[in-house]
C-alpha cells in the first residue's frame, strides 16, 4: 500500500485510521465474496482506497473503500444517485455504513485535463455542467450541505487564529469572506452541484464524458466553476501568461453557459481562498502557490 496514503489516513483519523488501513485486505475479501468480483491492485491513492475490479460475468468495475466515519462518502453516493445517468458514473452496489461502493469502470477513463486544447476542455466541461445540475426548491430540507455550510470555514479560522494573526493574508481572508457574504444574501435559484468539478473529475467513458467523486452541495450554478478555475498556477505550471489564460477561460465559460463573467471570477476567487482554509484544517499548512492563485484572480480584469 502507498506510504503517503497511509500517512494521510493516520493523520486525518488517528488510531482508528490505522485500524481501518489494517482491515482493508479483509474488506476486499468480504466484497469479493458478497458482490462476486475479483479485485486487482489499487490505482494511485489519495483519500480513499480505490482499485479495479471485474464481476464474475466479465464486467469491468471499480471498488472504492472509504474510512467509515467519512461523512462525505454518503453525500457522494447520494449525489451520484440523483445526477443524470448521461453525465455521471453509475453505482453497481454499495454498503454506505461500511464505506464501500462498487461503481462502473469508465473506459478509457482519461481525465479531461489530458486534452491539450484548453478551449476544447472548457467546451466539454460546459456541456457536462449544462446537463448535470438539478434544481432544488429553496424551501426544501436537503440531504446535502449548502454553500452557507461551507462558509463556516471562515468562522472556524477566525476563531482559531484571529484574522490579524493567522497565516492567511488578511486581505485575502477579507475578500473571500466578503464574497461569500455578498452572494449568500441574494435569493437565487438553488441547484444540486458537484462541488469539486475540476478537470480531473470529468473523465472519458464508453458513454461520453462523465463526472466522478462529487461532494454534493446546494448552491447557485456559478459556484460550480470555482473548483475548475481556482488553481491556474498549480494546474498550468508551464504557462507564460496566466492573466490571459484565466481571462479566456472565464470568458468562455460565461459564453458557453450564460453566466455573468464577474460573478464567475468572484466565486473562483472565493473558492481559491476557502481552499486554503481547508488545507490548513486538514494538513496544518498550505502551499504558497495557492496564495498566488488567489492573488491572480483578485487582480484579474475581465
């Protein structure tokens, strides 16, 4: 098993995480028997144990094991069950209580970021987004968290560090907090969003381009583009003109989806900033490149 994966799980979940890691061989044996599959060595691992599998009738699948106390796992599965089949990976079997799911294997399964033309990437992403989102009644009690729930990361940061003494530049913190407060006051149509729709979570399949690994969050549609746009320096390490690149991407999304370009930019900036807060919560640090991402989006003139 990948050493970095083990370190990450133990860092997040402590001794319980260590016990879960030790139980993975037993879990694999259980689901091989229960779901009549044969499992192969895992893919590159991040926060979940994910490996290719094959059903006894010859179908390709993927077994995904998540730490059982991971609350995001149930939301991911529920979002996949609700999103249109035409643009999302499909569940073949699941055991939510124990953090296990068997999903279809996307073939060829290449991420959207592998396409060299960024214009073509955004065209495909826009098509997927246009068919993905599900309207939600504003007065309904939802299974999913809302953008306002995610906004609480700013409150947690301020409680822990104080704005002036914390590691995030105060100017950026204030900008991110201000954008969330401004947009959350407005009464706009709400949708079920993916919540982490960057170019590695849209993959090629035998059914066309589909999404994987949704967070499942309720909010306005423009918010969805934040994950795709928040990391220009990280996503394009060899780019020579980041301002031009990010401007073109925002303008194309605006044209393809009919979203307001300034609202797209502001949400991307807010998402770049809140992602720094999440890194601090999960890993106790963040990379300076994430600050540069936010500063670029803040200074961008569209």
